C-alpha cells in the first residue's frame, strides 16, 4: 500500500467516523438549557477520531456488521471527549485552549463543563446499550460493552488520569519506568486497546484475535505516549500546537527524563515494531492497521 | 402493616441494600493511587440507600431474582453518589460537609473528586454490564440497563442538574411551575423512576406495570422535592442537618415562593396521594411501597 493510498483510506475512514459521531450526538429535544449544546460543542471541537475509526475498521476487517458497530464507535469518542473536558478543568490541567479553540469550561463555564463531561460519559453508555439492542442482544455486543467500560474506568483510563493528577500534586512518584508504564498503559493505551478489542468482539472474533488486538493497542498506546514525551523536548510550539518543554518545566518524569532522548526513541521504536509484528498474526488483512501504526508514531504534532 | 412493622422491614431492606453496595464497591486491586479509596469513601459516607432499596424491593415483589438485581441496585447508588460528589464541588454547590462528614473534594482535593465522580459513574456501567451477563443476556436486564442510563443522563438526572446550575448562574429562569417541574422531574424524580422501573424490568414485568411504576416514581420524586422546598422555610438547622432558608437567601424559586407554603403543602399531598393510588394498581402486594411513600413525605429532615 503506497503512502498516498494509505492517506486516502485514512481520510475516508476519518470521514466515516466523523459522520457516525455526528449521527449519534445528543439532540436538543426541546431541552430548555445549554447542556446538549455544551456536549455537542465538546465533541465537535475536533480531533483525529482515532478511536471510533479503529473500532469501525477492525469490525469491518474481521467481517462484522459496520452498522451494528456505529453506536459503540460513537461511544468511544464520547468517553474520550468526556475525559478531555474534565482534564482541561481549572482544578486539573487548567487549559483554556485545545486544538486552537476555547475548551469547554472556557466557552461555557466550569460547572457546565463538569456536568457536560458527566453527561457525555453517561451518554456513551446510553448509546452502547442501544447498540446491544440493535445487535439483537448478541454476546459479542455485550462483550464489547464490557471491554469498553472496564478499559475506561478506575482500572483503565480514569485510573491513569487519577495517577497523573496525583503525580502533579506530588502525592504519587513516577520515579521509575515501571510506575510510568502503569500510568501510560491506563491513561493512553487503555482506550486504544478497547477500540480495537470492541471492534473484534462485535465481529464475533475469537478470543485469540481479541487478545492480539489488546497487545497491539497496548503497544500503539505506549509508542504514542513516549512519542509525546519526545516531542515535548524536540518539537516547537508552532508545529506541536501547544507549548513545548512543559514536562521539563513542571519537573515531570517522562521516558526522556528517565531514559534519555535516545533511550526513549529506542523504546518507541520497539513498541512500534512489536505492534506491527503482532498485526501480522491477525486472521485478516491488516495492511491499513500497519499503515496506521507507522503513521501515528511518525507524527510530528 | 403497623408503623413498627414498617420500620423493621425498612431497616432490614436498608441493611440488605447496604450490604449489596459494599459487595459491589471497587477494590484496590493493587492500584498504587487513591482513586478506589476516594470512590469508596464517597459511597460509604452514608445515605438512606433508597434507590437500591427500591430496586431490590420491586424486583422481589414482582417475583424476580434478587441476586440478579444486585449489580443494578449497587449501580443506582454509584450513579447517585457520583452526582452528589460533583454537585458538592467548589464550581457547583461548594459544600464542604454532607451528612456531617467532609465531602469528597474536602477530604481528597478537587481534582481527585472530579475523577472519582467520573470513575463512580463509569463503574456503575461496568457493574450493570456484568449484571446483564449474570442475568444470561435477558432482554429484561438490557431494558433495566437502558432505563437506568436514560434516566441518569442529559434527558434525565444530569439534565436536571444542568438546569439547576444554569438557574444559579442566572442564565435559566425557573419563573413558573412548569419550568420548576421540568427541573424537579429530572434532578430528583428520574433516578427514583429508574430504580422502580429497573426492578420491574429485571423481574420481567409487563409494560403496564413498568409504566405505573414510572408514574409512582415521578410522584414520589415530586413530593420529595416539594417537601425539600417546604422544609427550607419550616425546619431548623439542627433538625434538617443543613442551613435553612437557603433558597430564600439565594432568591431561588421554589414551590413555596411560587405557590405559597399552603399551596406547596397541598401539591406535596396531591403527589403523595397520587403515588399511593397508583401503587394500588400494581399486580403485587404494595403494602411496603405505600408505607415507604408515606414515610418519605412525612420526613422532617
């Protein structure tokens, strides 16, 4: 697959994910306040739509019914957006801009952002439960729901956010790679794992395939997060779209500070190589997935 | 049923609900930070456990399997607690005490409280999805999940909280009973409706029974909330356990300010009477439910 072909397919799949997200967004339905608008603003503020894209792609590649996967794909983006809305809050990262636009609390106020984040998280499950019904109560759909819920929660993504917050407060010390991995595996890898695994569950894939996809999601997430650590010291604000050297300024432990820039680069490459190797074990054509892995770790912003 | 018998049954059912909640609470599972502890603190800080109690009671009364209803009952309390944790945050009600104990953000900090509230909401769905599997993927269990998710979300409880926040900010005007009802039906009645309805769905009750229970939940919720408005002007701080006349001081529209004390009392009685009348239509013994309705609206704190 040429890079041009990959980019074309990526664009098509991103557009599809975008349209699925829009289709499943909450409507105003006569609600007299701003909550549905706040939820829509948060989701429509942009993003690569990676998680829904991955879920839909894997479901299709594994021979599943894309339309039955739509609510689950949309739900992944709602959960992801909910976490960004709360992450940006004054009490956590205190960011007023994301992707060049005012964050939800900057646009609608702090209390509205707290509740809209809650409502997006809850809405993800409203949509997932509709998805279970649409899929005719199949065990694969319930398994997909289970994977998404567990990877999002206290033992998954939210647990990782919790450790990040404790690290910033100085009550948790990520002073070795083991602890850093524990956080990264949860805050970044867990939702990527969930997207790939849920897509396969919805297609009725076997346990081995789901488990290979969990490993691929883990490795992609780790490579992606380590690349973040690297970009913080090698990129510039214009390219990155956010201030650089912020980890250094905040004295935050990263792969770079714990392993050196060269060591971090090597680890990111190892995880990428491992993800690509695992993708070769999948019982379906994984050309696009391999393209995606290469694309994600070669990003410069 | 004598009042003493009712109180005995209420105590037994509250103890049962309490034990179900404790059984389903997240464990530490080797997590190196404070998130599971923060979640447990929030849930174990107390409460009447009304929602899980109602769900378990209705499931039992309608001939269902109590053990299959347990995860759903626990989930109701996790969703309710999540909403209290976020409601108490500095950006919303800014309360440092609830039931005489430090609120979650007062005990663990604001960022931990935001994430623990999120994790509790998510955990409710982790547990509900486990419940669907435990119930053998029955349609009644998925229906219960659907009712709980919808009544909790943007068109239910969280939507009501959103309007409450907008009212406090002065961007939404509850200047007539219709608008006040819209908020009360969501912020207070929705989770009571969900508890009663989900209990019936889990027992495989017919649609008419579920719909009667929705009406009962609505009426209980409204009576309960109007009673809150009344107690704000008739009780004293010691009895109520929180400052009185807070609605008056905040110039907040309530049933009392819009209808007079006498008018509010009459409306609360109407809703109570209606709930009891509806309870008589249920195809099972509703003695305890009627006792509970009377008990809830005669509370003085």
